[in-house]
C-alpha cells in the first residue's frame, strides 16, 4: 500500500487494516469489521437507528459525539 501519514499513530492504525481479521460482517451489505462495536454502529446506517436524543429539543443522532456537538447550541 502506498498511503502515507504524517502521524505515526495514524499510520499504525491504517497498517492494521491490512493484517487484522474481520470476524464481524454486516448482515445487510456484507462489509466486515474488526470490532463488534464498529459493526453495530455501521448497522445503524442501514436501520435508521438514532439512539442518542437531545433532552432539550428531541433531535436524535446516530452517534454520541454528534449529540454532544449539538448540545452546544442550547
């Protein structure tokens, strides 16, 4: 692979994609993941699940960090 990264940690993370096994396949599209949590997060995109809700306005999000970002407007 000819990708390059300035940050050594990012390079190591990318290198793992070449040799890690991916035992968690998506049952909808077949994409495979190294971690169950990553596959679960991916499944939300297919299923339209948005488990993180804003208590102030009810807006919903697929990821916790998106809710945290949103809360700054309240």
